[in-house]
């Protein structure tokens, strides 16, 4: 869905028109809500990217990556995973001065233009609409705030089912041996 599709769907669920004048009135606020939802869903999914970079004396500046890096998951050099150290200035140190594939958790690019499409998987775009509707209803008067709770509850319930927590390299199991 494009940003425009998300806004039109949200305005339709809010029982507001989606003509040009109405879109202009609500565009900035609803776009902000859509970007909040996108960031929240990305954190729930563990949204990540893998990019090939060339280190400078074994140092890779994380600002050179195409997305804002939240956490580096792994680095691969010479065909195998290598250990790395995180620097103080937004960089990582690699053992070799060879091209590396860096896998990192990141934030999706914010939506701003009406034709922008979210980088999240297509099955999550409906969640963005639910969040936008819920937030807009919560910002209204007391009579519409109850409806906001329903949309935000649906959003949270659907978001919790997005990522199975099985087999992840960061998950642990405690076994009682006695």
C-alpha cells in the first residue's frame, strides 16, 4: 500500500471523506501516526537488511549503510561469519580488510510522499491502517476515544502474532535437569 492508500483507508474507517481538501487537513498528522506504526512493527519483526561494504583498515562506518543501523547482527568476510567489535563512534571493527556482508537491524525509511510504499512486508500494511485509526480516535473527544481502544487492541493482538519466537539465535530455553 502507498501512503495515500493508507490515509484513504484510515479516513474511510473514520467516516471522513477522502477528497483533496480533507486529505490536506489530516495528511501531516496521519502520516506521523503511520510512521510511528511502521517503526513499531519493524521492531516487532526485527526488520533487518544485509549489505556489502568495503572496510577502511578493517573499520566500517555504520553511517555508510543505507538505513539507520539499530544493531549489527552479523558480519561475513571471506565466506564465513566473523567476530566484530563495536566502536564508540558508530563503527565496527572487522578482522580483515576484505569486503564484508553486514546484516543489521534497522528502521524502515519514513513515509512522506503520497506514492511512498512501506518497506515492511505487504501483510503488515493493514496493521498500519489500524494503528492510524486508533491513534486518530484517541486524539478526539471522549465519545470517540472508546473506539480508539478497539483499534489499538486489534493492532497489538495482530502485531504479537507477526514473529514466531522459535529458533531465533537470540532465544534461550531453560531446562530443569532435576
